[in-house]
């Protein structure tokens, strides 16, 4: 994927900088680790720091001094999940801020205008994401509204945006209902979006259903356009999605579990707070060349975590994102060399005990 701010090699994982920052990690580390793209959140940036600050700063890249491509989601998921009040109409969604209770309204066009101010390289359309479980009727209504909003968004985008500077992705909805997923994917694929996302999964449904919906949806999307699985960060589920043709991933999970003391390694998960590591003076992962593994021992990282030091969160987060970058590099190399099946089998064995 080529943008004015640089090239992004697929498949890839995006760290989540919800408010323009990675929790417990400086953005310079994202540069040093070699991530080519990251994700920020339209809803949160709209509320704080707000559009006036972003506009006067010259957009999010200038505001946070990060000059590689950024994708912004539409904020729809946060509107539905965080708002104390949420009223959906055909024109858009009215909601109250989770910060101060103030009233706001997002239409498909409003969401694009907000992302214009943010100046993200990839914008997402406003969609209606349902929770799990959800009734078939509720999902059906949300799916069709997602299609109509996507059509409206694309028309507005083509008429009012510089399509060379900002790409626009559609989002496939339909919960866990195969016919709805199929209908939504087929309808959206008829429109010349820059790329296509699979939304509404990894929201609590059984892993079998996640995999079934992924396998059903991806063949319906154009092969020459990027496919983006939203909110998935488990190595095993990333591997399954890649095997089905998915190119892009994002998730807070690697950084969230890092802050809880769980680290990914080439040998599986390490729970660094365990007493077992109190006198273990070896690196977290001898095969990892990140700053943390080259500098500190498990015993020291455990000490920091048990002592409640902020440094523990920083080092753990750095390591887990270094793992994700190396993991995706390994997978990309194996695809090019024709050894993806072997790599997948290896990582399935490594994380056989779980990776969440």
C-alpha cells in the first residue's frame, strides 16, 4: 500500500494510538520498532483535543510529530459502546460524550469531515456495529443501514475529497449471520472503495464463529484491494485471517496484556509477575533483539512490575509491540518464500496454550 507519507508492506499490524498516543510508550519507539502505520480513534480525537486544536496544528501527524501513515476508524464503535445516550436515525447517530455528557451528532458526512481535519491517510466510513449476542432482526437492520451509510459516504468522498491524499475503506457488518455477511460484502464490493474492512467480529463471539465469518467474508471482497480485520490482535487469529487473505490488523490486546504483566515470546506467553521468575536472570526472549530483551532480565522486569513502577508498563509494552512487529515480518517473509503453512503450524504450537 503506497501513501504520500510512505509505503506499507502487507500483511501488517497497527499499534493503537487511540488519542494520538500509545499507552505507556513514546511514539519514538513506534518509529524505532519499524511500524509503518498506526491507528487512532476519530471519536476520542473529536472530543479531546477537539477539532479546533487539530485544525490549527495542521492535523494529527503534525500535532503528535508522527509522519508515517495513520488510519482512523470512524468512531462508530465507540459511539455505540461508550455513550450514555445513543439514538440512531437514518441520518446518523446522536450521542452523549462519555467525558462530560454533552450532546453530539455524527452523520456519515460529518465523520468524513472530522477525518479530513485529522488528515489521516486512511479514513473509515460510519457503520453500525452490533454487540454479541444480537438478534437476527437487529443485525439485519444495522447491516442495511451500514450499506446505505457506506453508499452515502462514498458519494460524498468522491465529490469533496482529494482521493490521492486520503483513502476510504468500507466496513462489512452482519454479526454472525452468514447471509447478512454475504449480502453486505457483495453490496459493498460493488463500490470502488480504496479497501474493505471486516467489522463486528472479535466482540465476544466464539472463536469458531469468528473463523467461520472470516472464511465466508474474505472471498467476497476484491482481491486487488486491501482487506482489514478490525480489532484482532491474537497471533493465532491473525494467522487464520491471513490464511484467508486478510492484509491489515489492529488491536489493543498486545499492549493491554503487557500492562497486566503478560509478554509474548518465541516460546509462548510469559506471565512476568509469577514468583517463578524472581531469580531468573535470563532475557524474556533470547531470540528477541528488542531493547528490553537485550538489556534486562526476567527477574528485574518482575521486580519492576511487583513494585508498581511505571517503567514496568513501558518495558512490557515495548517488548510486546516488538514481538508483534517481528511476528508479522516473519509471516510476510514466509509468504514470499512459500513457507506460510509451516510458519503457521509453528506458531500454532507455540501458542497452543492460548495467546490472549
